[in-house]
C-alpha cells in the first residue's frame, strides 16, 4: 500500500520532467546578429543564459522529487 502511494506520487514530477526535457529539446539557440550593437548582443546572451538556467533549475527540482520518492520506496 505504501509503495502504491509512492508510485502514484512519482507520476507528477515524472510528467513535469518529461515535459521539461521536451521543452528543452525544442529550444532553438540562434546567434545574435553580428552587426547588432554589443549591448544588444549582451542582452541576447544574458536572456539565453537565464532561460537555460531556469530550465536546468526546474529539471533539478523534478529529479530531487524523484530521488526522494525513490528513497522512500527502498527504505
């Protein structure tokens, strides 16, 4: 019974992780226009870095949830 509830609790983070991985896979990283001013290029790269950092953080949260559920399952 406990293992059933743990398995059920794994489904939401598993689904979120699958969604995030698909989302990350569909990201297209283009280079900025080399003729654009350097401040615009910096904004472009900063924004890209923030998007990637957010996705990575969300993946880490999902993995942490799955790790915790796994620890409960084996203990």
